[in-house]
């Protein structure tokens, strides 16, 4: 299952490069998004982010704690842990990304 999704959060794990035989640039990292439940308590959600090409190259410049907004396809993957528990992991295949670290300041006159 996948849907189009946007998320604002902070870099949790810095991106790691994944090599492919064809030489395509791929990077994988994770972000954490903070929210509130109905009872007012803080609730965090973690997402794996996956980028290709220029997005993958830009992801490598991000550092833990950097604020980031990503938009892309949300994929929910089910897996079973070593202890036998079923888990759902959320992954965003990034189409667009915005981070203050990636914006270069322009010089004044």
C-alpha cells in the first residue's frame, strides 16, 4: 500500500549511501516527527526516508537534528521481529525535500 504524503520533522539518522551496479545514487536515512495525541501527550513517529539521484546527494548533507520537510510516496512495510512480533514500518520515497541546511544564503549588495 502507498499514498502521497508530506511530513515535517527532524533528521534522526543521517543518510547512508546505497550503491547500485548501475551507479545510480541512492540514500536512506530517517526522520522523527513530533505530534500530540488526543489526550495532549507527545507522540513521535519515525519514518525511513529513501532518495534517488539529486535528492540522494542532498540527503547526504543533512545532519542529525536538522529540520526537514519531505514529500513523497508513503509505503507501509510489514515485518516480523526476531522475537516474533509483527511490526509496520513507514517509509517515504522522497520526491521533494526542503531543509534549512540545503538553502544557500545569497549575498547582499
